[in-house]
């Protein structure tokens, strides 16, 4: 088995295991606790940068992982804004 493919598979499973409970908590409790809007935006930007780098390097196995992870972060941001509205300035 290709080691790169195995590692990306493990990372994909871990990301899904991480986000499914978060989505469940947001949907049932309407609470994100420590998942602040600025933090989620920074995570989204990091994932987009990583995706860009993977595509530039023709790393198709990483591109797929970053696409999936970027979509999960995007859904998280959408849920946070759905329940909490736009961020407020101090």
C-alpha cells in the first residue's frame, strides 16, 4: 500500500471523527464553546493556503484532504454564524 495514501486516509478519518461531534454539539446545544469565529476563519485560511500549496506541488493526495477539511471548516463557520450572527467588535 502507498504510504502517502494510507496517511491521508488516516488524516481524513481523524478529521471526520473531530468534526462530526462538533456539528452535533452546535446543532443540539446551539453552543460552540471554544470555537470562536476568528479562530475558525484563521483555520479556513490556513486550509486554503495548504490546498493552494498542494495543488502547486501536484500533490493530489493532499489536495483531496485539504478540500475535505476546508469544506468541514466552512460548514463549521456556517453553523457558528447561523446561531451567533456576525462577529462583534470589542
